[in-house]
């Protein structure tokens, strides 16, 4: 069970009013995004490929919060966006699976399609979980279908669309994703893709994505993030650099 580590102060500052569409909610990071939205008491809707898997993960009470579809089909995306005031996009291609769609279809085209449709629907806030090292074309990960380059192209479209007045974005570039409880490490945030390597718990990436909804220092910026030493946290908001 997740420890009760949210403080009274943190609860009082969780001030996003609206429904968050989680794209890729049944993935390992997406699952944590849902859990952290629940912890913060923020309403949510889920866009997933498998309703069965969503119910297995979150229980039958989730059924009214589901839209089932594919990021490859615009009409299915639109059906999900009808429920949204903000988007947290957690999708990522399975780069080592030869049967899976290539990174160009998921990490680039899928992200671009969702971001464009969200903008058309007047959704003001878009949060994208990307990856460390996307600006480094010679990185070893790029041997898998140029996955980092595809992620960067997806990022670029989010930045272009959501830099307009009245809209905002946050792009998170985590290091290697590992599994552990949230809020149990200090974090290192940076901008400019200067962090060479590092790891971070998926749960902390999810928490950073959720608090980006209502943390002004997170708006209209792109961050790299990794974990540092073990130390229980009451909030992660102070790790965002002052803009």
C-alpha cells in the first residue's frame, strides 16, 4: 500500500479544477498518474486501448471514466477529449517489440495527433511525459527506430501549439524509469537536456506531472528529472526550478 505522505499544506494547494484526460492510463507510468490524481482529489477520465485492463487495474467503479480507443484514430481521441479540461499524455512505443507500432507512429505521430485535437477542442493545459536525452541523436536508444528523435518531434509540436497566450504546457523528460513508492527521494530537475544519465521512480514522474497542473513554475517549460538520495518528501513542487 502507498504510505499516506500527503501533508495538509499540500492538500490545500492542490487547486486544479476540472477533469484530466490520462492518455495511456494502463501503462506503468499512466497507472501511477491515475493514482496520484486520486490522491490529490482531481477528477479524471481515461483513454485506453483495453477496458478490461483498466478495470483490472482500477476496479469496476472506473467504468464511467473510460473511453476505449486508439491514438491512431482521431474520432476515438475526440470522444475522449469531450471529457477533458487538461491532458496528461503518458504514451510511449514498445521499442524492443518488433510487432509493436514504430516510435514514429506513437512517440511522434500519436503525440502530435492528440496535441492538435486537444488544441482544437480548446483544452488549455497539456502535460507530456517524454524522455531524457531526446536532443542527443547519437544516444544508444536511438538505434530503436530513432525513438528519442521521434519523442523530440512530438515535444516540438506540443511546445508550438501550447505556447500561445491562454494555453500552457509542461514537458517532463525523466531518466530511466524504475518502480518504487512516490515521494521517497530528493529529485534533480534541470532544463536544457544537460543531465547525462540517471533513474527515477515512475511514481515520482507521475506526481510531477499531476502537480504541474497547478504549479506555476512548471508552466511552459521542459524539464529533465532524475532522483537523488533517499529522503521522504511532503511535496515535489520545490524541485521545479524558479522560472
